[in-house]
């Protein structure tokens, strides 16, 4: 089942990449898709639901898409996985500019930071070990 809800006056604190802070976001729209799962005897066992919500920052007015998965058994929704697009950068490390850093070392530094910011821990450790 697909549904687009009407505008509700819902607000939520979400980290804003542009404001660099947790700011108030206003709910604009929602869309979801149900995936019913049936038991072997043909009865409805549970429903998996993939939801999308569109939020707009109250400060800079940039949009954020929230995706989350819910598992519904007897009307008890359990939200498991929540993702935001574009990715939140609150834990990202900003790269620094070094004037006298050799180009090879600068390349390793930037790739290691990119690996760290994208949660690629093995690549990050390889880069750290080579420096």
C-alpha cells in the first residue's frame, strides 16, 4: 500500500549539515510501502513497512529525506533502521590544508579522512598505518 499523507505540523530535531547543529525540522510529506508476510496457513503473520519522510530545516530551509524500516506485529511498530539522505556529517572530520606537506602524503591524508568519514574502518586503518 502506498500513501502520501497531508502536511502535518510535526517538528523534530535533526542534525543539519548546513547549519552544523541540531536544528528544528518541519515535517512536509510521508510515503510508505507495506510488505505483508503470511504464515504457512495463509493468515497474515506480520507486516514489514518501509517509510520515507521529507523534512525541511527551519533555519536554512534545506530538505532531508528520512528512510526507516518498521516491523509490525499485532499493531506494535518497532522502528529498526533509520537513515538520512544526504548523510549527516556531525561526526565527520574536516580536512586541513597543509602548505608544506608532500603531495603523496597529502593524498594519503585526504583518502584516510574520506575513509574515516564514510565509515570504511579497514581503509582508514591502512592509511593511518602508512603515515
